[in-house]
C-alpha cells in the first residue's frame, strides 16, 4: 500500500516501501555520480577552455549543493523505511 511522504524541501511522493527503496537506490547513484564529478573537476573533459580563459564546467558550489541534496534525501528515505 502506498503512503504519502514529504521531503524537507516540500517535495512529496506517494510510494510503497519497495518504491522507496528503488528511489533511494536511484538517489545513491546520483550521489555517486556527483561525488565522482567533484573529484574530477580539473580533468580535461570537465574544463572549458577558450580565448585565454579556463573554467570548470561545473561550479564547486553547484556540486556541493547537489551532493547535499541527495545525501539529505537518502537520509530522509532511510528514516521512512525504518518506520515502515
């Protein structure tokens, strides 16, 4: 049976425990991708170059925000799964 859940951000979902676990897995993948990007920010494929400038395609603050967003959502889902 689906239950209604609301993240601290205000975003809400209706999900079964299995769907919550699937969502948690999806968010874990997103988190790992952003962590990999963060550690590779200086690699050539993530740096834009041209006419005397050189800048990362992703700002450190953007990656920090995305990492915290998915960590927070995973923590909330873990709490919901423990209650169910």
